[in-house]
C-alpha cells in the first residue's frame, strides 16, 4: 500500500514511497528490525526474504548435524522477557531445528509474517537522488520504494563452492551444505565425499560417518583446532536454574568483548609451563563450549599464549586418533588456535578410527576435477555416489555485494568495496544515505555471539530513526572523514591481534579474487557498543543529518571524531 506524507510517521517525507522502510532478510536481524521499526517507531515496513520462511541462516543450513555452537540460553533475543519465558529450552546447544522453530515462534508471536514477502530475492537497490529514497528491485520483477533500506542479510549467507572443473558433470547427489534439500537424504550404503573441514564439514562428517555409509572420504585442505561441544539435553533442574539467572547471563553477554557471558580467568600463559597451562585448560576441555577460549585474556594477541593453547589442543587431537599418519594430517601446525573461527565437535576425531572413514589431504593430492562418477585428484580417481560441498561462504560482504546497490552520484557498492569494505561503524556508508547494515562489515558481527551485536545494531538504528523523526531530518549519511577514521580504527584494532597471521574468511582469502582485508571489528562487542552509543549521544557524530538531498555531502569540513581515540583522528587529519 502506498504511504502518503500524511500516513507516514516519517513526517519529513516530501515524496510518496511505498513504505517507510524495507528490511532485507528474515533471520535474527531482519525479524527484530521489522518488529522494532514497525511496532516501536510505527513505521510502515516491508520485509523481503528469499526463502519461503523465516530463519535466515537457520533456514538454509538444514544439513544433517547442523547445530549452534552457542548455548541455547544466550543464542536468543534478549529484548522480550515474554518470548524467552514462553520458549522451552531443549538442549544445552540448540540444534538447527530448535533455533529455526524459535524464530518461527517469534515471527508468529510478534505477527511479523504479514509484512514479509517470502520467496523473493532483492536483486538491486538504487538511491533515487531526486526524491531521496531507495528503490528496491526483486527477482519477482517488482520495484518497491522506501525512505530507509535496512540490510539483515547476514555474514554467512552467500555459499561459496570452488570453481572445480567438471563440477556439473557429477551424476550423483551433490549439494552445498547451505543449500541442503528439505527431503531426508539417506547415506546408508552410499559412497560419500565431504569437501571442507570447517565448522560445517565437521558437523556433517560426524553425522554421515554414523549413518552407515559404505565409505566416507573427507577432503581436507587445512586442519582445524576443533574443541568439544559436550551437548546434552537440559533437565528440568538445569533449565530452572538457567531461567532464574537468564536476565543476568544475558546482561553479562551484552557487556563482554565476545558477546558471551564468560570472563577470562588469567591474563596470559606467557610465563606458564605447559603443565600449568594443561591444568587450567583440562577442566574447560571437559566442560565444552566456547568457555575454553576464555582461559587466557591474550589468546588472540600473544603468540606465546596462542602457541601453548594450540599445543594443548594438538595433543588432544592426537589422543583421539589411532592412526598416527591420519593424526598428523588432522593436527594443525600452520596457524594458531582462534585465528580463524574455531569449530566445535561432538565425536569428530574418533570417526577417523572407523574402517569406512578416510582422510584425503588435498594439499598433497589436490582435486583436479569433478567427474561424472566422483573426484579426480592428482594421484587417482575416487568413486562417489554423493559429494557434499562444505566449502564455506563468501562471508561478511558476499550477500550485500550480490545485490546491485547504487548510492548517490552513481556510486555502486561494488566500486566502493573494490579494495575491501568501507563503512562508518559497520552500520552505514558514505554515499549511501539512509542505508543501514545490521552486523555489516567492520562491526564485531561474526567474531561474537551474533544475536548480541544484532540487537545492539537494531536498537541503534531504531533510535537513529526516531531521532531523525523528532528532529525533522529525512536523510542520514556518514561523512567521508568519519568513514576513513573508522577504517583506520578498524585496522588498528585488527593489528593488535593475530587474526591476520592466517588465511580465513575473516580476511576474504577463501574466495578467489576477493580483496584480502580483515573485515570485522576486532576491538570487542562491549567497546564497540560503547562507541556507537557515544556517537548517538553526541547527536550522531560523524553523520550528516539533513532534510534535503541537495544538502548531503556539502557540509564541508566535519568536526573531529571525539569518540574514536586521538591517534585515529590524528591520522585521518594528516591523511586528508
Ligand atoms: P569455513 O569455515 O569457511 O570452512 C570451509 C571449508 O572448506 C574449509 O575447510 C576450507 O579449507 C574448505 N575449502 C574451501 N575451498 C576448498 C577447496 N577448493 N578445496 C578443498 N577444501 C576447500 O565454512 P563452514 O561452512 O565450515 O563454516 C562457516 C560458519 O558456519 C562457521 O564459522 C560457523 O559460524 C558456522 P581451508 O580452511 O580454506 O583450507
């Protein structure tokens, strides 16, 4: 339905748009944004979702064994007590179906579906410079306009499959893990290949290995440091205890660097002997979950600590694998633990002790091509009935770059991000007025328990929109200078860490021809949240707010950014 100036609560609108806001995606981010902007601010909001249901990443990643690596009581919305209280927690770590059901429950509870157009992919978004609004095109041949465009497209939603020769020749069953069919897939008596040993590959491998395949071959390029999950059903007592403390737990999670409610126990392992380190890590290994990573405060920054923790996990891997040659291949030696997203396992390593499970090291024997009946490596042909590509994602920027986004002055996102993502606060971009990116590049996002920064972003965007309405502004856009300062601050935070010492999707190295820059904010969820709140408190420092498109980009020199540290601001000035 067309919103007129009178109908719209965005009172400064001087043109007709179909909606006040369009929200792309109906996962954790999109659902909350739709609810918040519609029910809190009173905007007319249209959600657009490619899938035929809500859920986002939890809709698509329905592969066998798919499970969350965050505990159920923190992998959830915190904004509604009612939603939390009405939802039963089944397991310590929710399976994919449990997270998906929770999001379906939320969508129903908040009556969100009526404003979401499912089965529709956004293909392009163009900023109409004359009227100062966004025009969004879809694969259903529609064009919908709105004053605000909010992306909730997620950091892991654009699957990546290597461009293997002959990939379409394979005559058996093949799929990427994030495009798993809804029908049950049987593995019994099948010869199955899994390519990739990241978090997804590990979950699939341990599931397929137990499903009586004739043979399971794991194609591994880089071994990972997987740590135990130790999932279990929650009994009534445990659930009651969690319930009694959940507010506090969530409050804590929202105020740590990781978005998890865990404190580090020791500053560093630098001066410790390996025996001392083992004593500290062993109970955490037994406990399971990401608490393991909080033993030492400087794990992400100090090579000595990182090496000791890595060595502990290497030993643990060896203990689980009978065959020494296979263990050698499964033990990572080329990077430190935690420098890429650490996977969790249930019984991954012990699967390699089974007769029917084998490991193919593709660094020794690379994949040459996919054939009609299997995989040709440099040394031989492997026959398969099924090939599963657990080869990851064009992470962080992939989903947004897939949309043909054009901002002011004909600038496209593709051009803007040609050398890697640029943003202000990971939330907005110079040249792209009124576009907000929930957990966008250069925000903490995938470095954390993602529902936490999602809530921070949605609430920040909601407040910004309310502020604009109250102050009579129609457009918001960060200045070039603010964006540059944020880029420098981001690099400085990343440079303090070990993240850049290894290839990972954080750096875009997993996708050929992608710019290799660290794409996430490494300074921590808590510090990041303080910064964005401070920006808002200071009247949206670093942003231009105006009621007229003609005024955008013309405000000349903008004041120094007091919210970022001195050094960052100084280097921006001198770079200019
Ligand atoms: P990841 O963590 O990016 O893992 C992808 C895996 O696929 C990884 O082992 C890659 O090896 C492997 N890969 C990619 N390309 C190839 C080729 N060409 N040949 C062989 N192996 C290849 O993605 P996941 O889906 O496992 O996890 C993504 C997120 O989902 C995770 O972080 C959680 O948040 C849930 P590589 O390490 O690049 O050598």
